[in-house]
């Protein structure tokens, strides 16, 4: 981290706190993105299974909180997919699969980018910590009588 040696230790402590806040926020966002990517994986797995299902087949579908309902599949040629901004459209299974794969790829890329940002923040924090530690050691040695 350039410029660490030239900064006031109090300013560095404040900068470290801000970096920690940013790191915490990034970790929260990464957690949410991971949950969304996991949802995409579940949807993709379900879509894959639907390729092998015939109309009229009875299946269990999740309704939340680990609960399921039995339902008969009336149609397997199309499913309704959320395409963003609260808009859902009916699409053939293959199109729905592509939409979900693309969404998952975008989420994984965002997760990776955030991970890289988090790593850089961690490096900056370590540089500040090392500098402050050296300063404290130098002050401690200067105060020790010989």
C-alpha cells in the first residue's frame, strides 16, 4: 500500500475501520449472491428433471420452510421464468434453462469480482496493521531505558 508511511496513525486507524466496514458489506453481498446462485442451481436441476417428466406425472414441489405439496404436472412444454424487474414470461424448457444458466454465470462472475475486491481490501488492511505495528514497536524501543 503506497503512502502508508506518510500518513498519520490516527488517519490510518480510521481508514482501517472504513476498510473493515467495506469488507463486511462485501461479505454480506457475497452471501446474498451465493444464495441466489444456489437458487439458480436448484432451478436448473428441476428443469433438467422436467425434461424427463410426462404430463400427468405426480411430483412434490416445495412451498417453503421445508414443506412440499403434491401436484400433477399438467404441461411440461413451457415454464414461467422470472426475467428480472418483477417480470415473468412463459418459455420452453430449453429457453428457460438458458436463461437460468446465463443468470447463474452472471452471479458467479459477480461473486468472483467481489472476492477479488475483498482480497484487495484485506491486503490494504494488512498493510495498515503492519505499519501501525512497526510504529508501536519503534516507539516501545525508543522508550526502553538502557
